[in-house]
C-alpha cells in the first residue's frame, strides 16, 4: 500500500510543480497540457487501486504497482518522441533561417569584397 501512497504523493507534487512552472511562465502552455494530463491520469490511477489490480491481472503482471511505472515509462517515451519531433522541426527552421541570412548578406556585400 505504501507504493500507492508514494505514487499519489509524487503525482500530486508533480502536478503542483507543473502548475507553478506555468504560472511563472517557465513552461509553455502547449507543453504543460501533456504534463498536466499525465499527472491527473496518474492521480486517478493511483487512487483507484482496484483498477490497477484489474489491469495487472489482465496483462499478467504479478506486482500490480509495476503498472504505474509501466504507464510512466510509456508516457516518458511518448514525450521524448514528441520533443524529438519538435527539435527536428526547430532544427530545420534554424537551418533555413541561417541559409536566408547568408543569402541576404551575400546580396548586401558588393561582388569581390567578401572577407
């Protein structure tokens, strides 16, 4: 039962941290929605012990609290994938901007005066 109390405490603390980061504008709302959704889902799952045991029984997991960690791990993988997609898009935009700045600089400098 201690692991359920621990998971509820961690999920609640995590939710408070995310909300505080949003309030201080250190975390954008578009990313905070994922974290808030994760925290609330983890809270709901942690409060409902019979639901965790039912899922563990259906998946053949002997230690039911391991399902909480499985959900956390799956969420982490999904978040990492999402952030990788965002970084890839930003990298493409930075590359394009660098190319455009280089082209604009080349147009400003008269031919034969490049240093």
